[in-house]
C-alpha cells in the first residue's frame, strides 16, 4: 500500500510501527487484519498494512523467488541477503514514508523473522545477521512486536489445512518439524532478550481471545493508540489495506 501524504501545512503526529511475528500457521495475517480494522473503525487511525518479504513491487518479486524455493540451494545466508534486499526497498519506499506521515504501520513479519528463520532455525551466526540488520534496518525499529506463539505441530496442521484447500505449502512450510521447533525457540529467545519491545501472545487460543490479548498488549505498550480519535481525524482516515 502507498503511504498517504500528510495534509499541506499539517504537523503529523509520530507514526507507530507494529510487527507481527511467529511460526507457520500462527494466525499473524488474520490478527493483523483485525487490529487494522479496530484502529481504523474504532480509534479512527490512519493505518498502512504490509508484509515481508514484500510490500513493494521489487520486494514482492523477491518474495516470489524466496517462497518458491529458488534460493534454497544457495543456503540460509544467501536467503538472508535476499530478505535484506527486499527489506531495504520496503523501508525506503513504504514504511519510512508512512511513519513520517504519522501513519500506523502494521507489518506481517520483519527483521525478527530473519533472526529466527535463517538464524535460529537455519544456522546463520547471530552476529552476522545483526550486522546485516544494522545495514538494512538502521534506526527504523518496531515500537511493538507481537509474537504469536503456537506449538509447531499445531501451526503445521493449520498450514496443511490450507494446502488441502488448494494453497500449496511454501518453501518454509515444507521444512521438517525439527526446523519449526528451532524456529519457535528462536522467536521466544528474541522475546526474552527484548521484553520491552516484544509481547508473546498465546496463538493456540480462539481467534477472538487472541484478538483480545493483542488489544490488551497494544493498550499497555502504546497507551492511547486504541482510544477513539476526534471526529475530525476520523473523517479522512485511510480505509485501504
């Protein structure tokens, strides 16, 4: 989605950057959509929803290559480089402009996924990935990261259900259970190392219970964000996804 330009002469409030993380089948996309709807319809906020890899034309092209498995033979570090390339374009063309305009950016995956997938599960040394992250991300860090935690068996069962409905498993969904177990451990380690930024949400609950837990986390970590905005702010809100 293209960032909405700020009204001429208006001082934009600071943008907020919220990322959704977790293993396969954790429900990130569903819950991101629910939070976006709440922020727009109840709180009257201007919201940009996006995803990684992807979000821009160039990054979506890299996404197609990564999820098809084309890069897998080159190893997890090569995949990490491609994720970083997509992330740079995504930040430059979408995320940073939106934040400068005072938008709320909700992103399905971000740099933590590289740490977990290519690092904890793929074996790339943590220091190498952090150096790459400093180059690709710089100072644009999430204000809040919601980690939807789910036993890998349950998440893979959800992914298989999608496949049964006609959606083929992607390059990462097709990995063995041991990979997904390491992945979960990686996300939980990130949350333990950065508790001020990360909130772990029990993804095994009903979608409604997960949504309520996310709202509680957003209210606690970013006070005022879910409060109803003045009518003047609601009139021009951006309802596009």
